[in-house]
C-alpha cells in the first residue's frame, strides 16, 4: 500500500492524484529525459515534478531543476501489484 502526504500538505499540489491512482509512473531514466525536454521546450519554468518508479518498486515524487539537479520530495513506498 502506498503512503500519501497528509491532506493539508503542500506536496499534494505537486502531483496529480489521478496519475498516482492510474499508475502513470515512469522510470528514473524516463523522468530525467522528460524533465530535460520540458526545460528545453518551456523557457519560463524552473521546476518539473515526476512520479517515478524506482528499480526496487518504490514510487517517488521527484522535483527536477533546470541544470539536472533532483530532489526526492516524497517516497510513497513500494508498489507490489501489477503496474
């Protein structure tokens, strides 16, 4: 079972619950490439957030910066069902 940030947490605004529920997760490498594309195509943004599934099955909310920096904002825990 995945652990969610509390209802009043600002983190809830950084991802779409539908994407989480419908298992719209991408791998770490796909997330890095998607962030690079987004920064290249949109000059006004300074952060990109992705729901990323890691090799161990855990789901992370990762914030990417324009120079490739990353920060794990939330670890939802491991998903053991079928993706």
